[in-house]
């Protein structure tokens, strides 16, 4: 039973447009959420996070939105660049918890 | 600045063999963890440690052992390898016992069990 779900295995976007990656979760105890980016043959790297006390966090071209009532978060990349082509993982953890649970990932293709 | 270093990068084993995947970090992080990545399943937590001498199970601990004798090192042991353990293994570390802290990942060990 997956507690963190990324239902879109892949997404293709034109360079300069917005990329929107979605993530749903089932555990209402999750209160800290992260996005990681992964290139082939490398480990995931941290991109951006959000605490449950916020509904939006922004860092440059990357913005994460959290809708707690819907148990849904999304990552917006504006504008998208070819270097953004990678696999994006959504992750979540409980307050005070030591375990981070990851989604299956979404592969983003940004076409030049 | 090495960060998190995993060795080896690739390994092929026969069913029943044992081996240890090494992981070392030079950031003085308290929290370390092991994940496996399989197609369509993302990263699944195997074991984690919140400090030297303290380890605990993650989502998929069966078939794996860990120990944490120093802050820097967190080896993962496969006692009797099985084909189901074919995967890419990632080690990670973070500060603050891992609570609400991003993790730094190594580049992975690709393990094949024949």
C-alpha cells in the first residue's frame, strides 16, 4: 500500500513552458514534504521542501504547493529548461518521525 | 568535499553469496539510511540509524543487516543474496537525526544477483 503516490510515470513539456508534477499521499500524519531530482547514474538531490504549516514554498524557478485537505502537493517549474529533464521524486515524513517515504517518481522530459 | 561515498558502484553476485555494501559520509551527520530503488516502486527504506550504535528497520528490512559503529560509516550486509535483491542501492545522510531535514545521497550501488 503506497502512502505516497505519483500517478504520472512521465511528463513531456516544451522548453520555456510550465512543468507541473503531482503527488498524492494517504497518511494524514505526514507533515513534511520534499521533492528530489535524480539524473541517470547519480543519487537523488534535494530540490525543495514544505512544512504542513505552509501551503506554498518558492525557490527560484521551483514552487511547491500543498493542499492538506486534499492530501495533494505539486511541484511547478517555470520556465522549464532542458537541464530539468530528470526523474522527480516526491517524499514525505511524519512529525518527529525518522522515516521518509518516497513516491515512485515522475520522469520529466523538457524538449528544446 | 566527498559527501556520501558508496562502494562498490557495481557488483554481481550468485544466489546465496554474502556481501557488504559500504557507505561513508564526511559531513558529521547523525542520521544515515539505506534505500533500494526498483522500477515503478521509487525508493524504499531498508534500514536507518539516528546515531552511532542505534539502528532500526525501515519498510523492507528482510534479508539485510546493518550496524553503526562510527558516525561516518553505515555498511549494509546481505547475508544470503537472493535474485529478489537485485536492485540499485542508495545510502543517504542528514543532520538533526533526520527529522525534517533533506537527505544527501550517494551515487548508488547497482547489484545483480544471478
